[in-house]
């Protein structure tokens, strides 16, 4: 029993430290939101990629960056209703 | 089988590093310079640069000089600089993808960057929660904060200890779960505890609420993080909600200089916020004009602060996304103690309009540096700080009566943008970003032996087609025809050695055996009564022993003493002088009888001959004596070239005259020899080099051993088809060589790298015959005989190695295609979210009609007005409008007329995306331009109620030698067209997932074949024979075979196992494709042998047509042959050769302005040698910013089959010890390793 508790604690520590670490009950929404947030962070973190998108959209890089940041708030819409 | 090389290996080199700036800051890193004399520390791509602004006495010439640059082999994300109290120079901080913070210093003695600290705080790579996205440093130099896009923030406290070493604390973290960080900045708190401000949004509530109400109610917080220096920790000290659209923060000066706090820049408004003061708000003025949307809100994209510590005054310069600069000042009210600490009002004044900056810097010397997002970075001189409030009062706005509550509405303010008023352009930093497409092609093979690089660059109104050539630009000063006589030699002489200018110019012609003497004064004119011999051709002319002018001609030596007396030495009977060379004291002649005659000149200017006249093994063709070393009378060696393909080094010292020292065999007859002493970059000492030109057009350079006279370190380069002739010159105070073959070349020590560089001179017209230095009061340059004219020119800049000419385009270029028969390019251009010409005209005439009612036009001529309006529009950029497209197709003659010859504007919201010149099988005598377009496209955002995007293919007939285009017809498609290409006398078109083959008809294109090939969107098609390589936007490349009539089937037979987001592809051969993707990778893929064989079977009865797909794709998978992370997004890739007679290689160009090559290795030993060298250099010198090199080059996929040449070239910059160690490890000499590294580049490129 103690072992199980410890594993649980370790997992929680990991989940706290590394965002996106899954658990047994990860929902599709959690998972896709996590992937989308990772992608948006990568788009703005790699300067050539941000530049590429800005040229394509005909706007400044700062605006594209804001768009990426804003999209990270709720990338896949609100979580679906859960049945209690 | 073990020795069979199964994979092709490449050697990757960068020709021009990326020019797009990622970050920049001002710094005082060079010790000994004044505080005012700031430098610029800039990051571009993976390199860091330290620039210095050099201005001449009266500030008329300003230059941005790169003091030091280094490739960090990592993605640099931010830089900052700060002064730790008590230290002499600024610390530089680099945040990169290494998960480490790097503290760097500039080491002025070694002229390199020195790493002080490297602290790990997270994983490597660019991740959501690893700090590095944002970087801010305390204005008092006490700590630095790094933040990530989500959750993590880390603060390092930096100090100086008693031993004057810089110490860095352990990281202090300030993390908050589910918290997004939009911006950070450092507050100016004086000497109180440092505070960092951050814009944050918490998303935990929004995410867990299924109703979406929490999402709507989300707030953006301005959070203060106080770094408690006493307790050594970071605390969240204050937070408050701000305007939700806020995107940027600027720290307001504090302490004695101002009220502290931050400027929060949001969409349409700027707020002043602080925990100890009332908030203020001012709207960002919008542009006025008939074509401007009055409702469009701007955001601030860049800004800088000016703080005068002496007067406690400050102001901000803030730039909007349109490029308009505003000066923001704050008026402070007095508090109870009479101190000016409470801000009561903000005032904004329109300043000027600049290109949109990534980072804007104000330099204390009086400049504004715009590290431009697109196009050349620019340095502006500040002429006026717009202090006069009466000037343009309509452009002055204040925060009075504006509520600081973001929920409340405000009345927008408007201004009219104009040309530069307060500033003037001081320097332009050449850049190639954004590089949309390149093509290497030789459009004028009859005139130029090397191909040119045609580059589409820029966005919007600043788009250009650049013609790039490897070479130095020359500034022509005089070019005057010389008449009929074919002159073949030119000598410029001083009258006395102490003169600073040249007095005589001798032009000699062997053809008519004559010399023309010109006197150089205010003008250059023929001298009638010169002391020189004019009835003979001059072999050599020189000033010897300070005052004696010596002229060598075929029949003797003519020396003119200072007194005017003339001494003549006649050549021995039946013999003529064929070659001669002299220095200050020694003169060596080669006679037609293969004998040498040697002279020494005494102080009186009298030549005394050595009695011995040794005979050489063959006819003497050329010779060169060494330059007289400073402070000595004699040079040690002379080099004699004979027609038996040898050169001999002879001693010419008086005690051992004409004693042979060494012999070297050559591949051809030497035609020209020069012995020049140049600085050796490694040791910094002067070394004698012998430069040899051969009849085969080769050029050799070797070092003469100072003691033994042995030749060593031979470097070879092929210059052109003509025999090479060499002429010593002086470039920027250093000895150099002009080598004339079918093109003139300049050999010099490069001012930045210090390496000996050979670069062609870009000249119009005939090749050079001869050249010499030319210095007068007005001109300091070179003089050359070019064909039948005399050319006097100077070299304005020897830093760059690419000469460029440009033709202005109208919109952002998307693609280009070359006319198959004439040197004409067709460029398709499109700007998203921009008003089209037609719409704009409509708006303008509507506006003008209104204006006309009010006042009649004054008598200004319409055309003049138009021209001004055009220039203004180019300066300000086009009017923007969401969902609109402006697009056109242009034909450009880049060589003769150097201008646009035809323009076709597209209407109805269409955007041209791709083009190809097609010669249809059914209309062989005509050429057509196929242009793929998209209509009603909405990149990035879907507008509510917008029409579904459609596509068209326009066909234009090319007339008038390709200079004009006539619309034939346009064919509609269901989706935008991103790829068209000629295929088997027809045209292949990619429509979303379908590949279609069309023939031309009378009213529309006629479909011949159709195949559904890729899963998402076809973005590029390349063809060879009946095979097509089709690139998908996200699913790599699929190979398709076309089975011609009667089957007319397109069969995809190989695809890839990795999802590559392809941007550019090219077929290397029938079975191999090379390409690049959006994440900055370069790859080479190959079709498996069996698949290739089966695909080529006749008809559709064979195996391939009936084969079942494997795992939902094609039956076979491509094999990965090479993979390399280049960081920049490749926009073009091409198999070509870059120099005359050079091996073929893979040339690629990237969006950020990178141009690079992949050179295929020919020999297996080379692969082994260079991979070993790469490994050793990697171990010897770890990248500066702390990224692991191998991890970096294998960012997404492990690097395969590519040796990083840029890293190998770091070998040349290593210290002597390190070089020796590595050379020992590879069992070669240092010189040999250097030669191999240099030759790898110089053999095929530049």
C-alpha cells in the first residue's frame, strides 16, 4: 500500500513539474489542449517560424505572437460537460 | 562490399548568414570607449554580433561596423546587456534554446567573445515551460529575469566579488501553475529592491469551466515580482487587472529620474500603471486618410527609452505596427515634499515613420537603430527631438479626459503620416530577409562566366528582386577611352618616395611598341616632354632608391636621376629584356637568351650590375623580386618563372647573388609572378608570399620560407579562361593583389576574419588587362586598363562579398519563373490584408470628389503629385484592410533595362501564388505563363461570413521578347492553387489533394489526367521525365509516375514515413529529392531501387499500378539519405554550380536571409577527415551559448550524412595550441588542415 502511495506522490510531483504529464484519466480535451499549447509556444519561440507565419498573414510579428499567446489560453474551447 | 559507400555525404556551408534580427540591445562592451559611444549587440539566427557605429569627423559618413561576430550553434531568443556596479564594461546575456543562461564579455585583446558564466536552469530546446522566451535585466545591473511562455520564471542575481570576479547566484524561481506570461520588463526602482513586471493570464478556471463563462471573464494581470536582495528570494508583491489586449511593457524611470512604474501597451491604448500612482491612459493615434480604416486599432511593437540622468528627463519612442513612431512624454506633478513624482499627464507626438522594427534602439550618439523585421536594418540620425510643441500641433495628443478604465470607450485620435522630418537615414545595414525565393541562373552566359543569384526579397511596398553576384562593388570614378592602341601595361609612379600622391602614369603597348606618359595632377593629361622613353614598350617602371625613376624596356634600362640626368644600360647584343622586376634597391631582368641580369642601386641612384649572368633552364617568362623590408636595403629572394613549367627561388642578397634556393614544378607556364609581404592572420607578422598566375587561368599563392627559400602552403584557385596576370595594389592600407583573368579578382586580407580572401570585382564591360594603385589628392583607388579604356575606380567597401542590384517590386513576392528563351523573370506578388489598387482608387476618387466640392485643385501638376504620392506610399506602406488581397504579376528584365517591363494587377480579391513558364507541346512556337491564384483567402483567421476560397489558373501569352503578357484565359478551380509546373509539354497543377494534368485550349485549360496523391495540400511539384515529385504541406514528398496515353494515369508509388512540412523541394536526380521544411530542416530522400524499377515498367499492366497501398499510403516508402537542421526555413533549394568550372552542389536559401550550400563529398577519405575534424572542433570549443552542437544539428531528426562545415571553419579561428592539438589528432600539419578547410569552400563557392 505504501508503495502505491509513493508512486502516486511521485506522479503528482512529476505532473506538477512537467505540465502535460498525463494520468490514467486524461481526457481528450486535456490532451489536445496540451498539444495545442505546446505548438503555440513553439510557433512563437522559433523566430523563423513566427516570421514565416507573419509574412503569410500580412501582419507584424508582434501581432502574430499575441495571436499565439492568446490562443494558448483556451486552444480547444472550454472542456466538455462531464457526467457526474 | 564493405568499401562501397552507400550513402552520399554532404558538407554544409553558409554563404551568407541569416540577416533577420532576433533581438538587439545597446551596450558598452568595448573597454576604453566613452559612455556615449555605445555599441549594438545583436542576435541574428544562431549568431551574435557586436556592431560599432563609426562616423567620420564631420559625421557625413556613418558606417555600421561589425567588431566581432560568432556563431553560437543554437537558436538565440533574446539578448540583453547591463552594467554590474563597479565593473568597467557591460555584461552581455544570451538566452537561447540551450536551457542555460550565458553571461558573455567582449574580449578586446583577442577580439572575441568570452564566456563568463553558463548556468543551467532547464531542459534544452524551445519549450513552453522552459524560461528563455522573455529576458529582462535590472537597469541597475543587479539581476536578470528569464521567463517562459507558461508558468516558469527564473531570476539570477549577479554580483561582483572582492577579486573583481563576477559571481552569479543560484536561480530564484517564481513559478505559478497554469499561468501564461505575455510580456515582462524590469522596473526602475532606483537602488531599492529590483522589481520585474509581467503581464499574465491564468487559464486554470477558464479551462475547467464547461460553460465558457470563466473564459469570457478571464483577466490579464499586471504582476510585480520583487527580488529581495537581503532575503535572497523573489516574491509576487502586487498585481492588478489591466486591459485584456495588453501586449507589451516598458519600465518608466524611477528613483531620482522619474515616478517608476510601467507603460502597458494594449491594442489602441497605452496605460501608465504603478502600485503607488494613479493610472493614466492615452489612445494610440490612428492614421487619417481616405484609404485607412478609421476603426482599426494599432498595437505597439517596439520602443525605446531615452533618459537623461543629468537633467532627470526622459521620454519614450514607441512604434506601432504600421511603423509610425510616437514620442511619449510624461508630465509630473509635485507631491507634498515638492518632489516631482506623480505623473499627471501623458503627451504623445507623432515623430516619424520607419520600417517596422523587431527591436528599436536609441543610441546616445544621436542615432536610432531599427533592427527591421523585414528588409534592411537601418540607422537614422536624429536631427531634432521634436521638442518644439508648436510644430505640427495637430500631431500632438494628450491623456487629458481619457479614462484609465479599459472598459470605458474613448474617442480615437487621428494624425496624417508623412515623410521623414526629424531624422535622416545615416546607414543601411544590408540584409536579405525575408528571402522569399531564390534562383541561381546565368542569364548572360556570353558576358559572365559565373551564374547570378536572383533573390525575391521583402514585403509590401519594399519588395525587390535582387541580382546577387559574388564580388566587390567598385565605384567608377573615370572611364576614358584610350583609342585604337591596345595597351597592355600600366604603371603609376611617384616623383619622389616621400610624395604622397602619384605623379606619372605610364601606359605601354607591346603591340605597337610604344609608351604613353600621362601626368597626374588635378587632371590626367598626356605629357609631351616627359623624361621617359616613349618609343618603346615599357616592361617595368618603378621608383628606386627614393628618387630615381627606372624604366625597363626591351632594349635596355633607362634610369632618370633626381637631377634630371639620364643613365642608360643597353641590353647585351642580340638579346632583349623579356621580364623585369624591381624593389627599392634591386632590379632583376630576364633576357631572351634565358639569362638573368641583376642590378643593385646605390644611394646615388646608380645601378651596378652583377657580372655573372646565370642561365635558366628554359625561357624566362616572368619574374618577381621580393619587397624591400622596412628598415633594410635588400630583399632576400626573387622568384623566376620559366616556360618549362617551373619556378625557381633565387637568393638576391649581395653576398650570395642569384644562388638557387628551391624549384617548384607547375601545371602550366607561369605568366606572372609577384612577391608580396602580407600579414599572416595567425601570427600577425609579415610573411613573404609569392603569387603566381598561370597561362591556364590558375592562380597560386605560396609562402616563401624566410630562411631556406622553400615554398610551402600552396593554395590554388581557378580564376577564369584567360592567362592570369597579377598586379600588386594597396587596399585599405594593406597589401593586396589584383589578378586579371577573364574577370578581375582582388586578393586581400578580409577586414573581419583576417583571412586571405579572393573576390572578383564586379565591373561592367571588358576584362581587365592591367591594373595598378592610383593615389591623388582627390582619389585613392586603383587604375586599370579595361579593354580599350582606362578605368579609375575605388573600392567603397571590402567587408561584403556579394554585390547586389535591385529592381523594386510592388507587393510581397511569392514565386518566380524564368522565360525559357529570353533573360526575363516573371514574379507573382500578393499581399494579404492589404487594400488592392482598384479598391484604393475607388476610395480615393470618392474622397477626392468630396474634397473637390470644398476647394478647387491648386495648379499643381497631377503627375508630380502622383510621384510624390507614390514615394510617400512606399515610405509609409500600403493601407491595410482585413480580408483584402492586393496582388499583381510582373515581368522583369534584370540585366539590360533593370526594370519592370509589364505589370498586371489582379482584381476581385485574387492573390497570385505560383507561376511557371510553359511551352505547350501543342503550341511549340509560343511561350505561356501559367499563374495559379487563390480568391477570398483568409490566412490565419476565418472571417465570419467570408466566401469559401477558390482558385484560378490564368494563362498569359508572352509577347515582345517576353517583356509583355497578354491574358489568354482563366480557368476556375475549387481551391487555391499553390503549385503549377510544366510537365511533358503540358502543365501539372496541384489542387488541394489532387494532381491534375492540363493542356491549353482556346477558352480554358483542358484536363488530361487526374490523380489524388497527397493527404492535404500540394505545395510544390518537380518533374523529371515521366516522374513527378509532389510535396504536401505537411506530409513530405510523394513520387508519382505518369502513364501516358492511352492510360493517362497518375500513380503515386513512394511516399514518406515522416510528416515533413515541406516548403521547397528539388529533384537531385531521377530518384532523389532534396528539400526543406517549415521547422528548418534540410533533407535528402531517395526512392528504393525496387520501387523505382517497377515504376518504370511499360504500361499499367505491371506490378506498381496494381500494388496495394501500405498503411494507408503508397506501396513503398522513401529512404532518408541525409538530414540536417539549418534553423532557417528553406524557401528555395536547387542543384547548381556557383563558380565558373565549379563542381555542382546543392544551393539553398532561407526565409531569414540565409544562403547556404551542401557540397557532395567526392572522396571517402574526405568524409572521414572532415567528420573527424568536426568532432574534434566540437570537443575543443563548445558552442558559446551552451547548446550541444550535435543536438542542435539534430534538433528534430538526428543529423545524418552531413558534416557541419561552419563548425569545421571554426578551426581557422582557434588558438595556436588548439590548432596544433587537433592537427596532431588527425595526423596532419596545421597548414594542411587549414588548406583543406579553406579549399572545401573556395573550390566550389565563395
